């Protein structure tokens, strides 16, 4: 029975779980299986219809765990209706933006600025349909 377990089928079934990025399944003789998982890491909330779901850097929408106090920014334009390749590109742009914000915080000469969130200063960040970031300042 043990040798009849289809390893590729089991790996594929595990990888269909939204929180699993990758999996490997190996036979260990005489009678064991080893399953290794790489879990997805959420980076933001995504507005998906009227619901908020979690989303990872590759644009994969994740089921939201119940009862967890999770705090992330909310991004729009990455719902399930958007093809995965476009969601991934938009989330990469989002990740670049967050890194830029972190660099600004880290390079601030005012130590108090490093410990608090950046103030808006009237800026607005918009991603167009191609996933390009445009930053505008209000007059």
C-alpha cells in the first residue's frame, strides 16, 4: 500500500491549498513519507469584491484566517477578476513602493521620523492598468 501512494498527485493536491507556495513529497523506506512545505507570506490585504482577503507578493489571493489580528495596507486592483500575471506585476510594483518608503524612513535625519509612519504630505500613489506607478502631489 505504501509504495502505491502517487507522490506527484499528493504534491499537486497540497499545492492547491492557497497558503502553500510549493511542496515536495518523498518516500522514506520502509514506511514513511516526508512532506516539506513552503508557506506563502501575505504582504497586504486585497479588496476582493466586498471582502478583504490577504495577498502575497506573487498576486496569489489567500484565505483569511479567522480570529487573527492582522494589520496590512489594503490594495485594490488585484481582485480575482484580474489575471494572475497582472496581479503579480502589480504586487511587485507595490513591493517596490514599500521598499522606497522604508528607505525614506531609514534615511531621515530626524530619529523621531524613523519611529512613526510617514505623513501623507498630500501625495497620492496610483497604479495604472499597465502596473506603472504614478506619484502625484496635491497643490
